[in-house]
């Protein structure tokens, strides 16, 4: 049995992750953190009944993690919070599954360094769905043949999403750029904006769109669109919980969803 904690426990992803942990045989929910609902039972907040695990504030994180014997912490919050909380958890000897997007390169490096220096296991992934990770693999392969075409990435998400472009869109751009030996990125276009050899990246926000990502390869007289659409956050939550079980049994080090899914 692996003891798991959740940061952002009151959020859209946090509540669904808690529900998934309860349904996963090898995992036990031992701690929950958020800014809101401190002291309330996390199961009552997630509307799945009392679980006997109170929501704690992040100021007490290290002591709560130690007292609850939490082994893996799943964090889906915001970049500035994850950049502070994840190293705190690592220094308490807790392994990490990070879903938060919008991390700057410096924030990501700080977290990765804390995973290595504290001898824990960790994964930072912009998308825990099986489909998106296969989509990344397909993009790397397609880019080998379509790299001379114009490449645009269009993502669409719900009106509450705070960061843009999405972590997944940036992940797709990185995969394509690496396959093509390095590309510039241009974010949206406005005014006089002739196209060069860049990858264009565009963010759409509205309503309750769960998460769409389209990569357009456009050439002379034809185009190919490779698209992933999430219908439900369950695609992300199920993957994050599977990653927590895998990370809980892993040797210290940094891992990717490619490792976990065997891609
Ligand atoms: N990797 C993946 O597969 C996926 C990643 N995501 C990412 O996960 C993140 C969360 O998304 P979502 O659940 O929709 O967002 P929500 O805003 O619904 O949830 C975030 C939660 O974190 C809380 N929070 C904010 N700051 C802190 C802090 N300092 N300490 C503890 N908790 C804090 C928020 O509280 P409050 O509301 O009070 O601010 C909120 O309850 C985003 O970065 C999103 O892009 C989302 C889906 C899939
Ligand atoms: O904020 C979201 O909702 C999502 N964020 C992730 C991202 O930024 O890529 C993953 C998913 O698309 C949903």
C-alpha cells in the first residue's frame, strides 16, 4: 500500500484525483492540502462522504506529510504554489507527481533539483492522459516526414484556465522542435506578421472545454491535422493516480509518462 497526499485538494482536478485514489487498490489517501476549506474533511469537500482526512494548509506541509507518513504527493495547483510546495515535500522525503502547468524553466529546474538532491522519485508532466502521450509520439514520427510544411498548434480550454498556452501545447511544440533539430515558437499573431519557419502556437479560452489540442501541418495543396480531445478530466486524473502508484514503487530519479506507459 502506498500512502498518497493531494495538493489542490479542493480544485477541479484535486477532487477527481481523490475519488480515483479511493478506487485504486494499492493507494491510500493520507493527506490533503489547499488554501481553502482548511480543517474540513476532504471527502465532504469532494462530495464523496467523510474520509477522516482533513484538509491542511501548506504552511504545515512538512509536518503533516511526516505525521501522516505520506509517501507520494500529487500536486495540481498553480505554478507559483507548486514551485514552493514541491521542494518542501521532497525535502520531507516525499516523492512527487506534478500536474501543474505554467511552470517557468527556472521553477521546473528548482523542482527537478529538489527531487534529485533529496533522493526521491518524481514526474512533472503537462498531461497524464494516455491519449496525449501517444499523440506526442505520433507527432514526433509525423514531423520526420512533414517537417517542411508550416506547423501550427491550436489549443482550446475552459474559461477558468489561468495559464496560456497550455502545458500540453508547449509539450507538443517541444516534441516537434526536437524531431526537427530546433524551431522558433511564435505565440499568436497580430498586425504585420509574415510567416517564417516558426511553429505558431494559439490559445482559445471559453466555456467548459475540457482540453483540445490540434497540430496542423500545412503544405502546398494539402494539410494534415493531428488532434486530441479530452471529453472528461477523468483522462487526466486516472493517469495521475496510475503515475502515483508507479512513482511510489520507483527508485529515486526523474521519470516521464513515456516511462510509465512504456511508450
Ligand atoms: N497535467 C495534467 O494532466 C493536467 C494539468 N492540469 C493543471 O492542473 C492545475 C490545476 O488545474 P485545476 O484543478 O483545473 O485548477 P483549480 O483552480 O480548480 O484547482 C487548483 C487548486 O489549487 C489551490 N491552490 C492555489 N494555490 C495554492 C497553494 N499555494 N497551495 C495549495 N493549494 C493551492 C486552489 O485554491 P484557490 O481556488 O483558493 O486558489 C484550487 O483549489 C493547472 O495548472 C492545470 O493546467 C489540469 C488538468 C490536467
Ligand atoms: O488546465 C487544464 O484544464 C488543463 N491543463 C493541462 C495543460 O495545460 O496542458 C492539461 C489539459 O489540457 C487540461
